[in-house]
């Protein structure tokens, strides 16, 4: 029995546009991949995507489904003002913090088409370090000078917090939410996912190195700047384009019901 049939979620493909369905499939895949690669937190975080042909609307997980259960038809469709336009016949509604964080991004960043937020152990640990993310590894240099920080002021459940979060994020695509977790945005769902994967691995590597209780070998500023420049927009390929088809093939072999 698939997750969709176990939860009795009605198929939605025939009722939405082709553009929305593609966004739903990619977003459902992102939830499954987030869980597969150890970045989920039961039901407590969220990944979203704009509805491409419906300005002011985005897709988000129902507050009560595990990431391993998410399917294309299970995703809520909401407006940036919090109106739920579609919800499957389940006792799960809109996550208040998820709505606040993601509506803040979409209201402030018309270029952002997807956003991903995690509470991993590594991400939360680095978010609690005053030094933040260090350019200790090649992967981490991708984020050097390109990452925003947002101070912790309690759970992001109040829509009044949206302006502060938008200001902290600014034009950045990566953000460490202090004492909280990680946030990435992208022009596509694959871009947001691959950015989060790199940010998560950077945090894991930093914590592992710091735990060795020996002097860290920090690259020179010149080397860091040179490495960072190779990741500059326009200087490298769009992330997600090469990785995403293989990731979808992986899901199709093991849990194809994400497409339901």
C-alpha cells in the first residue's frame, strides 16, 4: 500500500494546470529527498514552491504529514495572506511558522520560486555558534560572503515577524536562522535543495573538524576568495540541473508514489 492510498488522498493532477502539477511533483520529491538524506525533523520543518502560473500562491506541506508521506496531491495551496485554497481531505492544516517564514520570502523576493528550511543537528549547532559558518572546506567557500544571519526572537509564528526576516535575508539565497536552523531559496526546487545539501554538509564538516580539539587549518583569505569566486552566479552552472534527474530516478526506483 502506498502512502497516498493509506491516507486516502484523492488524485489532483486532472484538476490543476500542467505548470502547477510539475511544481507539485518536484516539491513532493524534495520532501522525500530531504527525509532520505537525513535532513527532516518529523513534521516540524517545511519546504515550499510558488505556483508558477498563479501569482501570490505557493505550495506547502500539511502540518501533520511526515516528509516520507508527502505526495504531489497532498500539498496545500495557500495565498501569501494565509488563505488555504486547496487542502486534501485530511485533519491537517497550515503550519503557522511555515506560513510566516515562507510568505515573508515570497512577498519580499519575486525572484524566489522555492524555499527550504531545516532543523538538522549540524545546522542548529552551527546556528548557535557566534562564528557562524566558517570557510573551512571547499564546499563551505561556496557560501562565503553570501550567507545572511537572522537573530532568534522565538518561534516564527507571528506574521508581524515577516518584515524582520525579509530584511535579514535581503538579496541572499542562504540564511542561518540563529539558534534555530538553516534556510535556502532558489529559482527552482532543485536549486534550493542542492543549496541546502551543500550548506548542511558544510555545517557537518565544520562541527567534525572543531570536535577534533586541534588547531584548524583555515585557508588563506586569498584562497577563500578565489574559491568563492568560482561559485559566483554566472561563473558556474545552475545547481540542480545535473543532479535533479538522477535524484528523481532514485526516488522512482524506491518510492515512486511521491508522484501520486
